[in-house]
């Protein structure tokens, strides 16, 4: 009897050890919404149940003394005050447990920061208009976004993004809703435009764009450059949580597109081994609808 009890005890200890030290491979999907009027509403996007993060894109004119403005191509006209209906949709998404970020930048626009003072002023604008502060008119309604996403593809300056991040996290006062920071740098390492900001260690999630960059993307059946780049990013001490950013359609990024079956069989099993792995980011909701990419991968992410 004592031998049986001893065996049961050993089995319990072994099972507990496995539970404690076996990494969970569950990840999530982040998506960009806002740049095509045919991609459906934000409510419809979140109701799919496929996404854990939605980036509303883009606030793409700001800095250098200009009045900040949004571009939600095809959805509504922010300059005419016609986008306040987005706010209730953001709240609907949040009620489902989805984090909704306001995304800065993008490939089109007139944006940058001219000084620390400019960064401070812009951080206050973001706080007052999107993150819980007070403003006489909030472009997307009285919703409080979960945070700010930095999608700095082109800008007048590569400076002061670190200052903007530092000013934004100052709003994380005890008892107040946390302001999350996320970023979508290109996969060249170090990233010339955004490395100094990333080195602050203030970004909660980083979804690196592993496309439009032949030196660190998937190329015609070859995953080696992609995986080598992932290894570098995932071993970087100031990156907390890492997503693999991918195009959801082949015509969006040339050879950077990874067919879903190859992603599932050759890429995900490797990148999920990283303790910093959090999932996959896709560009964009419209192209995801067109190809059915996220439905094909969601159970494997």
C-alpha cells in the first residue's frame, strides 16, 4: 500500500511540474481596420471572434504645429465630424474583451515630431481626445481607447518618438485605466526610425512587420531569413511581447506573403517556442476578408 501511495505521490509531483514549466502556445491575432470602406464596420470586425487586438488606422497628420487629423478611408469623414459613431463600436469591441488601439502614422500622411515640446503637446492632444481626458470635441466620440499604436512607416523626422512614448505613459496614474502602447516597426534590426523608442521598454506589444523587407521576410519558399530575424527580435531584452506581422494577401507585400499552410506547418511551430511570442498581426481587415487568411490560421496561432 505504501508503495502505491509513493507512486501516486510521484505522479502528482510530475504532473504539477509539467503544468508549471510547460509553455502555453496559445496566441492571438491583431488586425488593422479603417483603411477600406468595404471591410465592414468595427462592430462586424470584432463580432467575428477572431481578433484580440484591433488597430483603428490612422491618425496620420500631426506634429510641426499642424492640427492633427484622422484618415478612416471609406468609412467616414473625420474633418466633417462624421466619425463620432465609431466610439460606440469601440466600446462594443471592448465589451468582448478586445483591446482597441488608435494607430498613428501609416504609409500615407504628413506626420512627425519637431521637438520634445511638440511630443508633449501631441501626447496631451491624444489624452484629451482619445484616452480619457477632456475636449470640446472628440473626433471619434466619447470613447476611451485602450492605448496608442505607433505605425511609423514614414515621417518628417525619426526623432522624439521615445519622448512621445514617455509622455503617454505618464497618464498611467494609479486608479486610472492603463494606457497601452504598441508598435509596428519594420523587421530590419535595429529599426532606424523607431529603435530609440523601442529601447525605452515602454511598449506592451510589438508587432513587427515581417514584410516589404527582403532581408528579413519569407522569400519564395525560404523561411530562413524570416526565422533568423524573428530570433533576433525575440531575444531583444527591451521587447516584452512579440507578434509576427504579416500581410493577409499576396498582392500586398510581394514575397513577404506566407501561404497559410506554410505558416502553420513551418513557421508557427518554431516561433511559438519563444517565451515572448504573443501571436500574429495581419494587414489588414479588408485583405483578410478577401483571402480568408485569419479563419485559416486562427486555430493554430
